[in-house]
C-alpha cells in the first residue's frame, strides 16, 4: 500500500515503522517546525503543502492518508478532512489524559494565561513554543518557567526562564524541577500520552493547581482510532 502519514508525533513514527517493516510504501510528512525532528522510518517530506489543494495533490498519489498529527494541530487536520474526498482518511490521535476533578480546564491559551496569572507567582508553562506569545502579556511580571523543545521566536520577559528540553520525563525529575523553581501552578494542554504525563503526577504530589487547555474539536465525519494497532487494522480493512 502507498500511505501518506501526516506526522510530527510518536504515534506517526510508530505507524511509519510498522508500515515500513511490513513492506508498505510510506511517506511521512512533517511541518518542519522543530529544528532536529525525530525522523520516522521510510520516506520523509518536510514543509507545508501550501493549503488544501496542495495536500489533495499529494494525498491522491496514495491509497490512504493517516492524519497522525498532534491533537492541537487543528489546521492541518481540517485541511486533511477537506482534501481527502477521493482517498480514505483516518485520524490517529492518542486519547487525552484522564481528567482529575481538581484540574482547571479552559478552552483557550488566552484563558489559561489569565487563570495562571491569578493562581500563582511562578507558573510552569508546558504549552509549546507556538502558544507562548499568548502568555507574555498576563504573565509579564511573573517568575515563569517555560519549557519548550526549540527556543521561542519571541522575546520573553526578563523575569521568565526558558528551559529547552524534550520528553520523555520521569516524575522524580519533574518534582525536583518544580521544587527548584518554586513553581506554584502548572499550565499544560491536554496532549495526552506517556511522554509528558509525569508533570501531572509531580504537580499532584506537590499539591499544585493544574490549568489544562482543552483539545480543539475533532473533524466531524472522519474515522478515528487511538493507537497504531487501530490504524494498521483500519488500513488492512480497506478494499
Ligand atoms: P497546524 O496549525 O495544524 O498547521 C499549520 C500549517 O502547518 C498547516 O496548514 C500546514 O501548512 C502545515 N503543517 C502542519 N502539520 C503538517 C504536516 N504534518 N506536514 C506538512 N505540513 C504540515 O499545525 P501546528 O500546530 O503548527 O503543528 C505542526 C506540526 O507539529 C504537526 O505536524 C504536529 O503533529 C506537530 N506538533 C504540534 C504540536 C502542537 O501543539 N500544535 C505539538 C507537537 C507536535 P500548509 O497549509 O502549507 O499545508
């Protein structure tokens, strides 16, 4: 089979590896946001498609498309749904974290910023580089610890500390990090998965408030699976 995998996640790499080892022809597509991406097995292309029409052209050279992008990568998922009218499309998206009753859930990063500003003096931001600008205004005077994979493109306030790092993380280290920075509120988005879950356990251990940005809505009418095995099963069931 020729499969186009829209990637940038561990699940996308897992699927590419499975398909590659099964002898399928897989093309993984990355947006090109990260300086040193973890590369999947098989063929890889990097960069946007130039919108829906560009994606449709590439999609239609394949037998199926699996949108395995990050749960918060809403635009590319919408483009995939619009582009894949002639080729089967599957959404592979890991489940969100199981909710704790104590979590403060918000719909936008802007709301998360306002809530963090009210709740603490030293927020720990783990919301990704692309959303960081939304926190600058409300948290300009706070002692922010912001953890991102690549350095932010924006200038951050002098009271902020930017930590460049990439998961997976373990609870013990997360507790030590939060303690050493006197973190008093954790801000995250509901990415789900095991790579970055330790921060939630650490925040619970330290009895810190946790602000969680909800996921954007899923594309209606697109078949969805939660893991690589489900995606492989779906692909094998295609006529
Ligand atoms: P987005 O806002 O949904 O997409 C913006 C544009 O980036 C798309 O319109 C498309 O450009 C291009 N693009 C996105 N993903 C692409 C892919 N896999 N292959 C080719 N082009 C892609 O996406 P985003 O939030 O910037 O995320 C970019 C990538 O990083 C995704 O692939 C995602 O899996 C990964 N990622 C995102 C997050 C996050 O929190 N958003 C976290 C971890 C990893 P054109 O319109 O030109 O085609």
